């Protein structure tokens, strides 16, 4: 059993070394009040930002709450103590701003000219067509 544990520990350590090299990590983070974005500087020198309205748990936060950002661990996450919100840097860089349910709600808010035209057409007909159920 000890050999299996040592093997698992060695494999985990190797995965950690690869992650430190390949995954994005934060060196600093701040709230840009003018843009309503959280900005993050990464270890590779690049900077990215995202609107707080997209991130789960940050949507209704005050500017002072948003400005109180802590970098977690070795730069793999962001934390807002007063909001009890944690977001992962790899997830944010990948465009994941929350749980699957949160992301699905965000996707449902998407608008397009085609979606607006379909809504107007359905509204002119009395609303969304009823679905037919085969018996």
C-alpha cells in the first residue's frame, strides 16, 4: 500500500510542476472602477480583464467590495472575503465565470438580431408556439 501511495504522490507532484509551468497564474489583481472590470496580471506578463457582471457572485457587489481582492495560493485563484466568492484563474482565462448553471443563465441572456426578430414574430402571433406532444 505504501508503494501505491508513493507512486500517487510522485504523480501528483509531477502534475503540479506541469501546472505551474503551463497554467495561467495571477501576480496581481485589481478592480477598475471606470470600466467595471476586474483586471488580472499574469505571471507571463500578460493582463486580462472581465466585466464583473459576468462573474458569479460579483454581479451585485459594491465597488468597495470588488476592490478588496485577494490572490489565492500560488496565483491560481481570486478571493473576495466579504462576498465569499472564489474564482479560478485558469477558469476565468478560459471564459468560465461560474458554475455550469450560472454559465447557462448567462448564455440565455445572449441577444442577437435573429433572436430579437424571432421574439417579435412570435409576439405578433400571440407568443411562443405551443409544443406538440405526440401521443
